[in-house]
């Protein structure tokens, strides 16, 4: 496999895993605060805060996975 293809594949997998695991972590954090965005049918400030936690978790998870992948390449 070409080195560029291998790097692109690793970055893609890291992005996907970081995004999904981060979103789950953000959702879990929201549940700890009593905010359930997924299970709610209302649209209010509480639900928007839950959505913000999920989005922040997605971004942070992607960022963390990218950092781990890049650190692994420098060895």
C-alpha cells in the first residue's frame, strides 16, 4: 500500500473514531448533568445545551485522536 494512502486511511479512521467516541462522551456528560438531548422531543435551552455538549465532544474527540495519530507517527 502506498504511504500516502496508508496515512490518509489512518487519518480517516482517527477522524471517524474520534468523532463518534467524542459525541458519545459528550452525550454521556450531558446525561450526568440531567440533559438528554437524544431522548427529548422538546426544543429549549436545555436541549441546545445538550447538543452543544455533543458537538464539543465530537470536536474534542477528533482533535485528540488526530494528536494521538500524529504522535504515533513521530516515533
